[in-house]
């Protein structure tokens, strides 16, 4: 008798298993089409990979025509400020309800992050939001009775827990956020707590470093990152050309007070110049070498893309004439006034374009040939009083400044 009962139980269990399998196989697959709302390479990559993943889902048929599918996945792209986002919406055509929305926010597009993080999230949302239809619901849908279809609400993931972003920063860093100011909570570190996917605009200030602005993107788990801050430069090199004579000049700069004040020294010359090349060196006595030293300062902090500057210096001139190189017969010295702009045109923070105008007051104990041929610009310098003159025309320089 006990053996008979066991056999009966096994038969019943087998029947239940066969019935469940039959019911499962009777479920109707959902047909889903993927639509991109604009022609963009990043959306095309996402669409192609998503369609390939949909083919691998047993409960879903990938459809080509959105009008003949019962669900549509829309892909789009938005740009806002320095960031961009790819978004995906799943819409059920039976109820016209938006079943899910997923968003991928980034500053620099990363294909690996798209395929390993964003795409799996979307596929999970598709599986959850578009389960197979039971035969009766599929029959009602096929007959056009969409109003009679009742779907269960898809399960919504619980609100994610905050994660910790640990920033490694220079000592003394002050991080300014919308919700307050954070300082070094530990030596060289600042810890932030925020929800995954949050974007935190910030401004960072640290002793000895250029103030910087940017955005922190919070990942899905605790992480460490280094906050990139550019240290103030101590030295710089200038390479310039005088726009009238096209003579090259080189100089060196020593920065003080966080790149606000600087000492400078340069050596100007017109021996190696396009002007002499074009005249075929028909008058070698036109050559001069002019050392210069002074002090200057910027009108704006280093984090500005355009910085005006002004400086004062002293100069003298060695002239190449018929008697060889000499210091302008007796004495030639001057006061240099430089006024210009330092413009960042490159992605590199250490190289900028400089354009300046340098009128000069100079003293010469003689004013005779060959000296009058050595000034830059057409016409003679303006005579002021006694041996003092003003060189106002010609001294416009264009060059590059390279911070070391």
C-alpha cells in the first residue's frame, strides 16, 4: 500500500510539471521595436547593441516596424552645458503608458561605460516592464480590445543608498558646492556622500594652485578619485616677434604671488629678422641687440581665459655699425612700458598667446647716424626734451608664453 501511494504522488508531480511547462510555453512573446529620435553616432551604437540584446531574450521578439509592435523603445540624446545624456524610454502601445525611463549622463563619451553599465540596466528594465503576455491577454489585444487589458505595475527598484566619493586633494583645499563648503576633513582628502548618478558642480581653491571649476559625477559604488588642480607656475619662457621688423626675441619670467606679479628679462634683436632677409642684408649697420629687465603684473587671476597685464622695465641697446658692436657711442638707455593680453587658445593650460604693445621713453646723448636707423617703425622717434625721445610706432609683439 505505501508503495502505491508513492507512485501516485510521482504521477501527480509529473502532471503538475508538464502542465506548468505547457502554460509557460503558451505565453506570448512581446514584440518590441527600437526607434532613435535623432541621427547621432552614439545613438546608433546604443540602438545596434540593444537590438542584438533583444534577440537573445527568449520572451521578446525584436520587431522592425514600430506600428506592428506592441511596445516601442525610444532612444534620444540631450546636451546641457558641459554634459550630455543618452535616454531610453519604454512605451507600451496597448496602454500608451511609459513603462520605464533610463538615463546615461556623461561629460566625455565612454563606450565601455555605455556597454557595461548603461545597456545592462536598460535590458533589465525591458525584461521587467515587458513580461510575456498570457494567451487570453494576447487574444484580446489581437482582437483590438486594448481597453480591456489590465497589466500589473512593473516592480520599481527601491531608492538607491548614498555612496561615498573620496577626493584626494592638495592640502588646504576648499571645495565650494551648492549645498555648502567642504574643507580637508582628513589630511589631503575630502569625503562626499551623494546618491548614485548625482552631478555636483564645484569650485575648488587650494594654496599654490589655480582655482578650478568642474562637475563631479557620482558612480554606483564607493570610489576614490584625485581632484586635478593645476599648481601655480614659478617660471615661464616668452618667444615673441616684433610685428614691424619681424625680429625674434626671447625672454624669461619669474612669477611671484601666485602668478599675479612677475619679474622678467628679455633680449630683443633685429639681426635675424625677415626685414633683413627681404632687404638682402644691404645695410648690415641696421642690426642691434637690446637687453631688457623689469617687473609686471596681471589684472585678473590665472583661471581667466584672457588676462590683461602691464609692466615697467629698463633697457639699453648695443648697435652694430661701421665700428663694430658698441653701446650707442656714449649712452642709450630707456624705460619700457609693456601693455598686453595673455590669451588661452589651446587646451593645454601651460601655453598661451601673448600680444603686447611696448612704447618706450629713451635717453640718447647723441642723435646722429647710424642711431636713427635702428628704431622700429617708420619715421623718427618723437623728440621730447633734450636727449629724451619717445618710440611709439612699431613695438607691437606677438608670441607665445610657456609656463614651466
